[in-house]
C-alpha cells in the first residue's frame, strides 16, 4: 500500500519526463565464459558451459562445445572432458533457449566422492581462461526425531549432528499425493514441495532471525530453505517445521549439505529474484566462484530420509 | 590521536592562562551592531581599530566585544552594503556601544546587500561559505522558487544528488551527514516534493552558512557538513511586507514592531496550488492532488540592552491525496488515500550579556518530523457495510536544551563554550489495519515496533585567537555521549583551524576535525523520500566517525575578487549501506539485519573565484574529487565508487545589475555523471531443475561490480531576469526564469531496453526539459 501510493505520486510528478536512446560509453564489453555445475556425491560430473551475452545482443545464449575442459581431482589432472550434444539426449527440449547447438561436458568414469576437491580449468581461443574448485561436503548426519499430526499438518522434528566449522545446509521435502485424473483414474504423484508448503518459525530457516508473525518485514523469502550452522556449530540441532500433510501419504525429507559456493549462489539467486522488481533496491549480483568468468561450480551431498505412510 | 587531543588542551590552557595577565589596564567596548533600517542584528560585522590592526566581529546574535588598552581610538564599524561608521572613543572605562549601520544606497557598485560577508583572508576558519538571501534571490529559480539548498549545491565541494533534487552531498559524505539547523534547531527532512524544493522559505531567512570542514568545536553530531540557517528576527522600526504570485506557489511575509525598538515579529508563509488549479479538470467522483506549505514565525523582545528573548517556529507539510466516491442506487463506496509528512521546529532563545566580555545564549528547542499514510476504504449496500482502514506513521522527535557562552577574556581571544542535551524519540514505522463489518466484530492489527528513546549530550570549548598578527588559530574540543538501549557511546573530538598570512593578500590555512555521528538514515534513494527513516546507533550498529584534513590558500590581491583553493582528505568508518538487494519502505523492524557497516574515503581539490562586490557578482567553482566505499559483505569486499562520486563538478554563477530596474542572473553547472549499477551482460544460471527455479527466467543480468557505470555528464544553464519598479506604496518585481535553457536532456535513470527495430539499446529517462516560469512580487 505504502509503496504503491509512493510510486503513484512519483509517477504523477514525472509525467513531463522523456525517454531517449543513448550510446553506451562504458568499458569495452567482451563476452566471457560461464560455467555452471553442481556436483553431487555418487553422481557423474556434468558441466554446462555457455557464453555471456552483452546487454546489446539480441539472441539466445550460446553454449560452448569446443572448449578445452580439464578436470583435476585433489590437484591431480584426471582428463580432458568431452562435449556431448544436448539435443541428441533430449531431442524434444525447447530449442528456443539455445542458439543452434547445445553441449554439455561429462565425466562418467567414476562418480563424485565426498571430501575430494574437484577443479575445472577451461581454455578457449575466443575467451579468457576460467577455473574453479569445489570440495564435496560429506553427508549430513541427520535423522527424523519426531512427527506429529496437528490440524491437518505434519509437524516434523529433524535432528542434525553438525560437525565443527562452517557448514551449510538445505532442506527439501518431497510429498506424494493421491489424485484422480480427468479420466477418473486414481494415481499417485510425488513432487518436491515449494517453500510455501513448508511453514516454520525455526530461526535457522529464517536466516537465523526470530520471526515475529505480527511484525512487518521486507526480507526475501527463503525459497530454497537454506540454512547454516551459525546457531549450532558443532552441536546437534533439532530443526522444526510443518508441512501441509492433510493429503500427504508419503513424505521424503532431504537434508542436503552444500559447499559454501553453492549456498552463497542459491542465496543470492533467491535475493535477486525477490528484489528484481523493486524500484529502489540496489541490484543483487549473483555469487560466482569462477575465476575469469561467471557461474558456479558447487557441490552437495544429500541425505534422504524416506517415511512410510504416516497413517 | 591522543597526542592531538593533549596538544589542543595544552594550547587552550596556555592561552587562557596567558590571557588574564595581559588584560590589566585595559578596557572593553561591547554592544550590538544592527541594521539601522530594520533593527536586524548583523552577523559577522567588522569592528576594527585600524591603527594597530586590532579588531573583532559580531557573533550570530550581533554582539561584539573589543578590549583595548586605555587611550583614544577611532573604531570602524563596517558591513558590506552599509555605510561604515567611525566612532571616536576615549577609552578609560568599559563602555557599551550599540551601533546601527545605515544601508548605503549611494554606493551603486555595492550590489550584494543584506547578508553576511565572507572574510576568508583574515578568518582562521576554513571550508566555510556564507550566502546572503539577496544572492539567492537574484539567481534563476526552478519553477520560480528561489531555493537555499539548490544555491548551496553550486558551491565547490557540494554536489546534488539527482536531477532537481535539493539534497546535498558534501565532500564525499551522504545526505544523512549534514547537520541542517534552522535557528539552531535540527531539521530532519529539509525537502518538499521528493527533494525538488527545500523547506526554507527565502522570505523568512536572514543568512546561511555552510561548513564543509574545519568544523568549530561548537558543532557536532554529523560527519560532513553544517548548514546553519538563521531566520529574520522581524523589523523593529516599521511594518513591512510583501507577497509573491508564482506559477506553482504563492507566498507572503509581514514583519514589524509590536512595540517599537522593543518587540518585533516576522511571519511568512507559502503554499503550492497545483492541486487547486487541477481540480476543475478532474471528475466529480475522483480527486487527486498534491500540495505543500510552510509557515515561519518569529517574535523577539528586548527586555533591556543586556537581555533579549526570541521565539521562532517553523512548520511545514506535504500532502498527497486521492479521493474517490461513488454512489449508485442504494449503494456507495469510497476509497481515500492520504500521504502527508512534515516538520515542526520551535526554538525559545534567551540572550543575556553578563558583562561586556561575557555573552550567553540559552536555548530550548523542539523538533518533530512525521510521515503518515492513511488509506480508507468503505462500502455500503442495502444489507451490509464494511470498511478497511490502513494507517502508517513514523518519525523522529527531539527535545533539546543548550547553553552557550561567548567570552572575550583578553584582546585577541574569543572563547566559545557550552553544553547541549537532546532527548531523541525515534518513532519507527508502525502500521495499523482495521477491518469493520456490520455483521462481525472489528479486526484491528498493529505491525511494527515501539518507540526508541536516546539521550545525546555534548560539551565544547573553542578559542579563536591570534598568536601573532600573521598567525591565527581556532582550537577546540568537542566531547559527546550517547545513551541508547542501555548502551553508552562517547567521543572526544579535537578540532583545529589555523591561518597564516603570508602577505597582505595571501593566506595559508589548515584544518583538522574529528566528528562522530550517532544517527543513521535508512534511505533507498538519492532523492530524499519522505519514507527515509532516522534511527539511532544501537548495540550492534555503531556510531559513524570521520577524520578530515584540509589545506588551503586564499588570494585577495585583485580588487573585489577572492580566489581560494582547498584540498581535503576524509576517512569515514561505521557507515551503513543496505545489503545487496535489500530495499526499504519505512519500517525499522529488523533494520539491523538489512544493513552492512563499512568505511569510506574521499579526497579532492576545490577551487573558487568569487566576486561579492560590484555590479557584476558571482563565482566560478570547480571540484575534483574521488569518493569510494568498502564493505566486507558488499561487492565481495572490494572498494567501489560511492553513488555520488563525481570526478569533476563545476559551476558558474553570475548576476549583474544593469540599474535599479533590471538585474539578471545565470548559472551553469557541469558534473561527471553519477555512478550507477548497470548490468552489462546476461548470463545463464544453473539449469532450473537443479534448484526448483522453474518460474523464473533461466538467464539473469550480470554486472562486474557495484556502481560500475557512469551516466552521461550532467550540464545545464539556467537564466533569470528581474524587472523592478518603484510604485507609490512599494516595489513590484516581475521575475522570469528559464530552467535548462538549452533543453539539455540530462540523465535521471538508465536502463537496457529495446528500440523500435527491436534491437537492445541503452535508454535514458530525462526528468526536466526546458522549463520557463514567471512570478510577480510586491513588497512594501
């Protein structure tokens, strides 16, 4: 209300304003490489390499398939990764997102291991070299301590035994529902629940702040349900949250331990999304750990806790 | 730093000890210097004994004190624009002598009148500019409104925020770091209409002083500047008045004696009327409007030559509204939205002359700034009625008591000392909603925090003294303490200004000031929105501090022309900035979580060539400066340019009086474009499936660092002409002003968009094209 009134009055005051096209006079704009990869213990390494567009390029972002992509594990050179054509694997993918061809780089000789440090170094004749590293976190020591049903919601208490030092986590909840199709067939569908379906007053899920429901705050939603161990470093913490479980027959609780790169990346992405349309906010720069370029090389380790029918 | 404090204290003690020994067999002449036509006290008038180059100047209240050995003297009382008076005085006892200077209409070339005089060459003070109201009024006015703050923006070292804004950025400081005083009372929001106008009505203002550095010890509480605005006291001799009709506003003032030479008053007011002019063009169901008004009032009473009481009041308010009412058959509905904000300041001041060497000013002040939003929705039908009310309010209120002394113990020493106590009430954003329904109970909800209370205290002592005819210094100590939320903060702030006369017309100056500021301003913009919220330092958020060093020179060798150059270096710490992405709309709840603290640095060179006397007056100002910020958690910890960092800033200000009937004024300003954060690339995110971000674009804008791009340079020419005519009962003046004469499309906002061909391009929004205005003034 306040914001709208303010903007309305400002708009009235600037009716006499005019708009024109101007020449860009800043630093020379050179395209650079953008590396995006999330490494997960037990899975293969898959890297997406694209090129940035300048703000004046009116075309889809180009993927790069002819780069020299070298993988190092714990400092030792392992191999040069091969590019695969994306559309061969997924021919029905919406090709509007890519200009022409799309590639990804794969390392499937062995799966990602916790504790190992993975380094990617990329060279390309048209762009600056880029590099990045990530150390894969270990699996979080977590267990479901309690579940209660209350007013159609499921109240969870999940215990997390935190290792000393900085650790970063993410909560994901997958719920399965029975539903009837248009044809009257009963089916069950499982999906990750959005943050709106998970309610909590737990401070660690509110950026370590005590949330007073009666107070007005203007702070980004924790869309990714991220949290760190600032409040429970080296201790066992009982995380409390509820999901709307009235129709939930099964729910999988996933406590994902993230490396700091991925945590900061997700956090800045959700802040950027939240503030994107705010007229007066400073723009958010999404975190990157790619030297010489942009994007993220992060890693995580999922601890999945499956529940059988709670009823 | 401790060494500097010890040295300052030692020098103060030595000079005080040395003083009384020299005071034997000497006598003092003291009194007030005033304008003979109106009785207004003259600030900074010179009182001078030419034989031995000894002299003094009147203080803020027109008081002077000059101690000399017994003898016969010719004492010269002078003030620019007034006939000097020479008094022959046989000094064999202390005497009190009030002098009324007469306006000198015979000296045609003297065209800067009615204000104070810069005396940069002789004064130990540096980084100070004085503006007379007549100078301000002679310059072109935006929409016909002469504006103090916009004239101050034309001074070297002072920058404006964005187009049209009256905000000030002084030597790399933010808008929250300016102490704006109206008759000694802090004004927390000095803007009307989102910064396009300032709250100061020039009809009510007597004198404006700006301190950019070398702060005397009597000032404190802000890091970057002091803007000391003094209101007129009221004509003690006869009734005067005037009125002005402008395109968007009108104003009037009246002043005069209630009891001649004893009690006088001044009353002035102005109001904009865009809302009234637009009303006939609006539908009967819906009305939208905006206006602001100001009222200044001052009363002063002289009990005796020693004792005088002043009461000054300012109140001003902006109001924006939208009202909608509709009725059909037996139903009705209404939506009414109101947004209003403003200041109320009051000062009750008592001047008392204890002796011819000791002058006291005791003041009690009150300052209140409030911002409110009311939104009312009502609907009635045959069976039911319901309503929704939303209210928001925030602000800051101060009660303050201050006592200050001016003491002239010996020739060449002017001591000022005093103490101040301020009780702050911070009113955070509080929102209330009320839902009423004829079929149910009312639902009332309140969001927001309780008031925060804080006490701020300070004491100071400074001595403006001559070590030799060539060397003069102002040394002082300002101490302060602040109590909030069971936490104490305190500071000891040494201040020093030194002037050395190299030749009769060249002076070298140096200054150092340490400043501490206990208030923070939560603001999202450079345009001074009314939602900006003042908050105290807290346990977590420490007070802001700065150290400023300045070095300068003044050359006075060309007749009526003064050339000055100053360099400065300023460091600031505990500054606050919003975390990346965070925005603010008037609520203080959780504000400490939304800000980062960091540091800043500013340095620069200021050049000024000023001519204050003659048919043609004005100045040329140029500033080269660099201002940057560093926050551990912003911009990945790297330094970045402050958004008001401006490498080059220049102004040319000229007014010329052709004759008594016509004068003109012109200003031209140039500034490097503001630093903004402009995305230069677009990059791909992790695939959506990797992080449940399916509802958003998979590509996002990218920028290298905060404030990575410069907007196009800003420049603008304004022109104004005044036609005066003496009428039977007074003087009428037509003013024609043109803002942005050559219609320069200056940048207000940039963004990447598409042109008509569908290509991606950079686009610029311009706020004000060429804007002519006209006003009519009649004064009697």
